[in-house]
C-alpha cells in the first residue's frame, strides 16, 4: 500500500455538496492499494501511521504520534498514488489494485486505524470527492509498504 500523510489542523471531504468525512487536528491520509496487498498489509501500514512522531510536543518538536497528540484521521482513497509517469505525458494507473479489491483494503486500513483508537472518518470510495484541508507545518510524509 502507498499512503501520503498530511498533518492538518482541519480537513473535510465533500461528495455532491455533502460533507461525508472530516477531521482535525490530525492527519489526512491518501491511501492506494496495490496488487498483492492484503489485510496484513493494511494493518501494518495503520500501525506505522499510529506510531510516527509527526506532532509537536510542549517544546515544539515533532515528538508525538497521532495517538499521543489526541489527533484524528481522515482517510481518502487515492488510486493516482500508483501513477506511472515513465512514458509520455499521460500517467498510467495499472499499478493500482483492482477497484473491488482496493475498496476492501481501503476500508480495512481505516478500520485498522479505528482499532488502534484513532478516531477515523473516510471519504467515499470511487466518488468524485472534493478534499479541503489546512496543512499544519506543512508536514507531508510518503509511506510505501513495498519499499
């Protein structure tokens, strides 16, 4: 799985003029399932996210995890993280998992975060979503379970 984490003070996902998920302060997590990913992959990625020290402590240093900071998460499916830009000017997305498999893994990842006591909301898989966020820092981290 691939994930792009953005530390935010607030964020929301809107589908058809309705907010379907929000968080803040915490993390917006754009996540892409890749071929070969499993439920264990989703759990491993969630565990890593829960432990990353991306939040400021009382001294202003990035020393706290999302758990320690009391933050929440907004998870958004993002198949474009699998973009192959090696040929021409149009990205290819064949490196992403098939939609039915990807949706299952995306939801399992969000559930794994919830099971780690991180308040978690999601976007809507496959929908045309509008994501609004206020970056904090900004802090943006790329994770890839295959590397």
